[in-house]
C-alpha cells in the first residue's frame, strides 16, 4: 500500500515507517523539518510542511494516491502553553485532526489511523474523576476521538490507538525519559510516587499501526500496551539495564501535592497552563492505570516486542558512560 505518516520523522512516525517498509509498503513521511540523523530506506519519500499552515487543497494534493494516513502528530501532555491551555490543545489535537480527516476523505484515502492517548480510556472508566473537566489535554484527546469517529462511512475507516507511556528511541531525538533516567542514575536517592502504568515499546506501537493498516473491521478504538508495571518496577527496569541497585522511596501524597501547588503557582506567574492540572493529576499518577493489553493484541492480531530491549536502548542513549 501507499501510506502517509504525518509526523513521519518523529518518535512514533520513524519507527512506524521502518516497520511498514519492512512489510513492503511505500511510505510518505510528512514532517515539520528535516532531522540530519534520520536516514530512511528507499521506499520512504520525505515531505516537509506544517500541516496546520496548508490549505485544504494543498493537503488533499499531499495525501492523494495514498491508501492509508497515519496521524502521529498533535500535542502531547508535556506541553505547557500560554493560558488558556485548552485552546492550544484543541487546535493541535482536534482542529488539526478534523482537517486531516476531511482532506484524507477528499483525497480518496480509505483509512486514517490516529495515535491518541490512553488517558481517554480511563476517562471512560473513571467517570467520577471527571478527567475532561479538569485536564485540557485529556479533554482534547476525548474530543479528537469523537471528531474522528463521526467521519465513518462504508468507504472511509478510522482507527484510534490509545497509547500509554512509550519506551524506545528514534534517531536525532532525545528519549522522552531522559530527565527521569538522569535523575535515577544520579547520586541522590530515588524518590517517586506509588501507583503504576501500562508501558509499551515503540516497536510494539509500530506493530499495532501495521496491524491497524491491515484491519478490516469497523471504526474502532484500541488501547495498546505491553505490560502493567508499578512505578517502582518501571524505575528498576531502567536501573537494571546497567545493573544498578537503588531503593525507591515512595513519597506521601500530601508532599507531592505540596510541590504540585508550587509548580501551579509558578505557571500562573508566567501566564502558563499545563495540559494536565498537576494537582489533580496526582490522583492518576498515584493510581494503577492498568488495563488488559491482550484485548487489542488479539483483535488486531499484532505481536509485542521486547520491552527490556526498549528500556536498554533508551537508558544507554542517555547514560552510555556507565
């Protein structure tokens, strides 16, 4: 097939492009700007543009002759924009998604695969937490899904992949976990929170996108993951790469909230607002955001990858001197 990836030289986009090419597909990697360390195989053509700046006609032309579009762009929860944060995330994750969907449909694309967030999974499960009311980022992701699934037709399919924390590397980009890796490999004791999360290798994400390309079912939302881990297990997986042994000291919630309020005050002073309300987010961070990842694996029919290998690649790219 001919497959366009928006965010093509990004963390997810690059690894997905390599996986798709390995199965014989042709890939158009659409990215904001070149990254000198990124060298794609011959079956990948590169195009550089800010999708938000293109007219509908330009975007239709760019997506024309593609069977599938993978949307691996938008804004993630690490962004700290100017207030109000919701406007920023709405433009990046809802308006931009809608623009791509409309253009893809007009270009004759048969399927769009959207890389979303697993926070929308817990928004459905934990209704009492009212996550979309408290977190602009999660609200934008929920509205992204709602917008995407409205485009369903017999000739146009949409698949949303809800992704948890992702581990791995891509060329020319620092690992997402660099600050945490530097922290736990420092000389200080390791202080962290209770709770846990599902963790996924970027290669498993690429496998799930390949499976979604081949999926013949109806519009669907799949929660993708590899393994449920407590935060202590997560940190030890990083430390074990270099056979480091450290005790992880779990901080009490009240102390975490104290530091969170300081961050909130600092952001207000700067006129900033996070996509996640950091005080309210503590409820999520200190909970076990676990789910059954085999449901999506069985339905889509994709293989998981070596999570230890993903931890190793991320850690060694940061602390290669150890």
